[in-house]
C-alpha cells in the first residue's frame, strides 16, 4: 500500500541571479511575438490582437495579480505571481460579468477592474502590492524551455484549428468544426444573459457548464473585439499558453524543483498520445490536443484547476524540504475561489478533485491513524461545490451520463467469441487504453519505485487525481463519449506527479547536463552541481 514518505526531500531553490530586464523578459516577449505572428498568419487583424492584449493586461492580469499578492503570504517569483494572478483575474472577471449582466449593464463591464484597482491605490496596506521584490528568479533555461513548449503547441493549433476553421467561411470548401457553432451561440447568449438560456429555444434554461463561454463573452465586451474573432482566433491560443505556464509554475511550487514544472508542461502540451487509426483512435477519444479547441471549456477548466491543485497541495501537506514560500492562510481563499469557478467550468473537474481528496484522506488516515482535518475540510468544500453544480447549474440533469462500467470499451469487442478470446481482447483493449492515454504518466511509476511507495501528502493528492480521472471514465458511460473528459481532468494531476518522478530519477542518477544544472536546472547540493 502507498504510504507516507519518511525520508527528507532534497530542497531546491534558485538564487537571485540578476540580469538586465531585456534578458529576463526576452523569453516572455519572444513567446508573445511568436503567438502574435501565428495569429496574424491566420488572418487575425493586428488591431484586434492589440485590443485583446490590452484587455488581458489591464482587465485580467493586473487586478488578478494584485489580489493574488494580497492573498499569498510571501512572494516567490514574478512568473508565479503573474500566472496565478491571471487565473485569479479570470475568477474575478466571472463574478463581475455576472453582476453587470444581471443588472442589464453588460456594456459597462469594462469598468469592473476599477473595483480592484481603486482600493489597491487608496488603501495604504494594499499599495505595497503594486511593487514587489522577488528573491528568486526563474532560470533562463527554464523560461526558454517553457517558451518552446508554448511555441510548439501554438504551431499545432495553427495546423489543426486556426488554418482550418475560418472566422467566416468564404466558399463551399471551407467549414467550421460542427460543435463550434453551438458553442459560439452560447458565448453570444452570455453577452446579455445570466444565467444562460438555450440559444435555440427561447426561455429554456441551459443546465450546462457554461462559465467558459461567459469568459468569451466578457473578453469581447471588454476588449471590443467581435465575438467570432475572440472565439475562432484569440481565446484558445491564449488559454493554452496560460495553462502551459500554470503547469510549469505549479509544478515548481509543489515539487520545489523548477525543472519539474517545465517537464510537466512538456508532458501536458508536447508529448503526444499513442493512438490508432480510424475506430481505434476514437475508442478513447485520444486526441487530448484536439480537445483544447474542439471543447474550449476543457482548456478553460485546466486554467482554474491547476492553481486549485497548488492551493490544495498546501492544504493537504507540502512535501518536506520544499523551499518555495507557502501561500499561508490565503491557500484556503484560493481553494474556495477556484472551486467555485470550477463548478461551471467543466462538469468533470469537481468530481475528480473530490475523489482525489477522498483518496488522500483515506490513505492519510490509514497511515497516521487519525483524521486529517484539513483534508476533510477541503473535501467538504469540494462536496459543497459539487452539490451546487448538481442542484443549481445542472438542475440534477445527467445529460446522458449513466453508471455503466466499461461501456466505452465494450463497443469495440466483437460478440459471439469464446470466453478465452474475449478475455484476451479485454486485456488488449485495456492495454490500448493505457498506451493511448497514460503513456505520458510513466514517471508516476518511476516515482513510486524511487520512493518505495512512501509518498508525501501532496503526492497522494496528485496520485488520487491521476487515478480518479480514468477510473471515473471506466465507471460511467455516455452516448457521446463525453465521459472521456474525466480522464482529461486527471491529466492535470498526473503530469505533475509524472514530472516529479522523472526529475527524482535524474537527481538520483546524478546526470550531468552541463552548465544548465548550475543555472537552476538541478537542485543545489546535487552531485551534478
């Protein structure tokens, strides 16, 4: 049985090596320029890119970062403040959108950041959050590797989404993916409705996870960019880039090793899946990369789930030896905020989080012989979030989801075969499932082996989420294969734990990657330094 670690973890910090601003911000600027060039190549007007950039900086990043700084105890890195701040900004934006739309004034939504900026400018205790000194600087290799992940995935988005889904088709040879028109209609309804109604049926309530489409509506209302351009060009690359950065900063925070974060980002957005052609490819809905644009609510949910994992990781118990400054009591506020926003971001998020917390609580109880109160309180918050989503947002509608174990696999097994042949086919299909979906999580096995199954509480949380995703997929059925999204949610947990395993293997092997180790890629004190 998996138990708690008793050995000390090797701390990993990055010293405050200072470089000129042009050098420190070069990776971020290069990444932004690359994405902008790709968007221009896809026919996005330059003025729309500029408007969206101003919206992202002033109406999401700035207010969100100020609030995040007020919630966390001590600063860690600038990139963490900005990435986590952007996620907080999206939660605040959602609340502001609901308030302005509810009173019939969605056109005034662009003023909502003043509700944050004004008190942070007027209250002396809050003014200090405008300027923060950071003792830790992200390594240049870490930043450039993360930029490469973002650039590489943006190229994929161009080939698979931007180049083949025109904003407005101009001839019969052009066609948008069939689901996108309906999703665009949801975003259109969100420009003037709260809660949403089914756009095609007047007066019919929409019992669905629609928060991501409210974000798209808010983006258009605040930036002034027309909604189709936001939907078909700007939103998906931006959310994917933010999700990649969040994977990297959350991985750094949880493990204490900066390079574990960027490895996790590579596993999430660069390492593909082992798939099969035709029906086999569709068996498990393997194309996780396809999911980020075919179902943009999935990507939106990751942007909220990743910082939620960071906050819950603090609550259940940090790994020993991690030198990253803790959030402090602000972790509870962050967890509550991201849980609330996740209720309507994607229906698969909260069940997986709840299962991960339950898994952690059971194992901690088995090992420590006492109730882990913080974990139980966090599970209570997740349970309350699930009850709200089920009762209020979904009105107890299942949308075709039923308890039907292995239903997604059963349809690919031929009938009228002997028991022996059927058993062999089941083994083959389950193996195909592991190969097609879980290959990027092989580092989890490396971590379990290296630690002999004795995991820290936060590692139990990650393992619980990684297992819960595919387990729920196998437990429930859906006629449209939407149960696969539980597996996608589990990826956010799994890649973090997998990266942790690979970097511990590298540390134990004392690899010698050259100067990169001593510039922040390796833990101080390891033999490679």
